[in-house]
C-alpha cells in the first residue's frame, strides 16, 4: 500500500511520519485490497488544546473510506482515525462476505 503524508503549514518530524506509516500500514491486515492511503495533518486555528487534526483517506476498490479526528497530539489523532477506519474496513468486509 502506498501511504502519502501531507502536513499543512508545518514540517512533520521523521518520528511522526514513521508512526503514521506503521499505524496506517497495519490496516492492511483487516482488508487486503487497499490501493493507497493519504494522511493530511493540520493545525486547527482554535485556541483549545485539541488543535491537532488528522484526516486519513483509504483508496479501495469501489469507493474511498475517510476518517477525520482531532486531538491534543497528532499521534493520538492518527490513532483514533485508524481505529475508525479499522471499524469501517471490518464492516465492509463483512458486507462483502454476506453477498
């Protein structure tokens, strides 16, 4: 799976990029037909602590799956987005098996 990481208005640290590669790469074990994924990291302009946003899009045959989460850290936001996508992938796989 090809993973594209885009950070808006800042440069993501190498450690953060490796974390994202690892987390998003694990989604392959739930659905093996993932073509590619795109991760967009951005800082929200609000003054709250939860100003780090992660948007993850998975390109799969048929249509795309998407999750957007906001948290105190990018790692936590990516983790929550990957968990949401894992649930979507399991649901999609079960739907395909039922046919």
